[in-house]
């Protein structure tokens, strides 16, 4: 009799607690590994801006779970540091989801941990094509470098360019960019007359640019990580007289990222790029995003990294809504496969076969708009998949 009374009292207490909201689902912990210090600190800042904007618009609760964001600094291209930070998030903080990874070597180093821990890993920038193949629990909301590069090669050939010299940074995404440009361009009948791979962080592009100038191609195709390298490259291109020699500057949009356009100044004007986002993309979603960004962060400019942070949270919220709060890797990945939504960049979809993003790629030209340098879109290639995985 006493036991029945005790159980009845306990049931009543639990019912009362549930009614008053005292019993709640476990917090959803998201561990974000990004560069907060070092030469790529702008990546981390923009990722955080995008995440903050999403939370401000959609709240910090999804599927009944309060969301906690835990940031860890990988300091830049430092795979050992990224791995150590991810391990701490998994073991000490017991995060449900890993996210961030703006640089390829860092994403590669953490991928085995996601597999071992059976934790979803959402890549927000790192762009080497094979990243999603390193773990069945990885999905990506940013881009692949070949995805942004192939349309540039197509545009170049369609517009009378026949001889191109490639100059790229000597790491995974740079290799992807050079290889994809060459593959696409030569398949159309174009010729790559020279190839240069430069150190990822080089202070002086002059010797490399002089070699390009001496070869007298119709154009030079650039790929460097977004940031200060693009500033040095754009200024060197103008100062060494490549533009005056009639050598067109082509690149992926990493080079003319909004974060560095002001620092580039007139050196960037006229550069043609292919990319999946521009701050002046004409859509209601992007106008709302850029207006919110300007209000929240008046001293910065929104760029593709901020959009990736925003979209990464959008994907997580959509997945958790679909799984009713279940963040386990099998449930999460099943939920994101084939997911579609409209991002500030345009319509996007997660490829159900590769877990990579499908999106529009825009051909843009750097111009002054109301006195401000912008990447002005003038052509669109719709629903582009990663071409590397298409070729496999």
C-alpha cells in the first residue's frame, strides 16, 4: 500500500513538472571549430556573425531543445589543433553536432572523429571536393572549389578566351581549382599554357605574376584562400601591368570576397569571378539577410562565409525539426539528404547521394555600385553539382 502511494506521488510530481516545463529535453550542444585567431580569423568572425543572425531570427530552441553553441579556435591551417579541439568538444563537452571547419586540412583531420563518435559534422566552408567522402556523417552547406570553378572555365571559352595560365595556392582547394579549370577548359578546346602553385601564405606574388606576363596568355585564372592573399594578388596583377598587357583576370569568388574588396580597391575592378554568393544577389531572402547583417554588424560586410554559418544553422534546425529532436548521426544524415530550401544565395539542396550542396553559380564582375565595390552578377548557371563526384 505504501509503495502504491509512493508511486502515485511520484507520478503526480512528474506530471506537475511536465506541465510547468520543469522537465525539458536535453540541451542541443553544437561545437563549432573555426579560426578565431591567426591569419584566417575573419573566417571565424563571419561564421559567428551568420550563426548569430540565424539565432536572432529563429530563436535558440529547436524541437523542444535549447541550443548551446560552443566555439573552439583552430588558429588557421592547423589540423593537429583542429583535431585536439574537436576531441575536447566530443569528450569533455559531449557535443551533439560538430560544425565549422573553414579550412580543408582541418576538416580532413576531424573527419575520423566524427565517424568514430557517430556525431554529425556540418562543414561550413572547407571546399576540397572529397571532404564529404571522409566520413558518412559529414554534410556540407558551403561549396566545393570545382563546383565554383567549372562555370568559370565554361564562361571563358564561350567568350573567346583560348589560352589561360593558372596560378593557385598549393593546397587541396587550389589543386582542385587548377585541375577542374584545366579539365573543363581543355575539354572545350582551350589551352592551359602554364601552371603555378604558390605557397598558401606568400607576401609577394610578383615573381609568379611576371612568369604569367611573359607567357602572354589571353587570361590568368587565380585561386587563393579568401583574405589578405587576394589583396596582394589583385594589387600585384595591376602593378605588374598584366591588365595593361591585355591579360584578363579570372578567378573564383574567394579572391574578391566582400571581406577584402575594400582593401583591394581599384585593383579589383573588372575582375571576372564565378561564385555561389554575392552580397548584392537580387532576392528577397538576401535583401532581408544583408539588412539584418548591416544592422547587427555595421562595421563589417556580409560575405559567403557568413551565409554558410547562417545556412548551417538553418540545415541543423530543419533536420532536428524533421527528427523531432534526434541529433544522432544516422537520423540527422537521413534527414538532410535531399533537403531543399531557399538561402540568401538562392535555391539550394543537399545531394542525397553525396551529402554535398547543389546550388546556382553566378558569373560576376567587380564594379563600383554607388561608390562601393561589389561583385555584380550578370549570368547564372543553375543547380550546379560538384563535378568531381559527377565524374566518379
